[in-house]
């Protein structure tokens, strides 16, 4: 069976509020996590909420990394979705656990685009 991608849903607990409130730090670390896994960054978009919290996405050639933080709870929800075989989403997740000084990480991987037959690439013109 073949899958188009791997999607890791990670939850980080026990993170310092000052880290999860720092827009620039989160932006830098999310990009670094993508690069650490060997991904190619295309674009980033981040937003600082008032009074606290950050949401953002790093668009990579292989798909994306996304985050939403709740500094008041020391919690961050992170998605790392990669397509192909060259980028391992777990590398990014483990990097971010360290970068955000998480005391605990709970994560699971979901296969995306799961097919019972071998995948054959078709051009958009064939649809």
C-alpha cells in the first residue's frame, strides 16, 4: 500500500510562556525545523494574537509545518505534513520539542492519500 504523505500531529506541553509568546522566535524555530528535516521552504506566514499566542505556517515544497500556541497553558499544537520520501516529519517534531523546551510531547502519525494500489502520476490534463 502506498501513501502520498505523512502527517504528524504533535502536542507540546510544559513549554515556557515566554517562548510560546515570542513571534520571532517561533517563526525562526519553525523554519529551522523544516530545514533540519531537509525540506525546502517556499513561504512563511505568522500572526501574533493579543494578548498572547501565535499561529503560523511554513509552506514547504513537500507540504507544510503549522503551529498554534497557548502560552497561558504552556501548550502548542503542531502539524508537520510531508510528501515524498526525502523529508521525515519526526525530525522536525523532535527539533521543535527541544526548541520550545517542552516537558512532554504527544504525537501520532497519520498516512495521507492512502491507496491500495501502486500510485501512478497523472498530469492535470488527464482529469
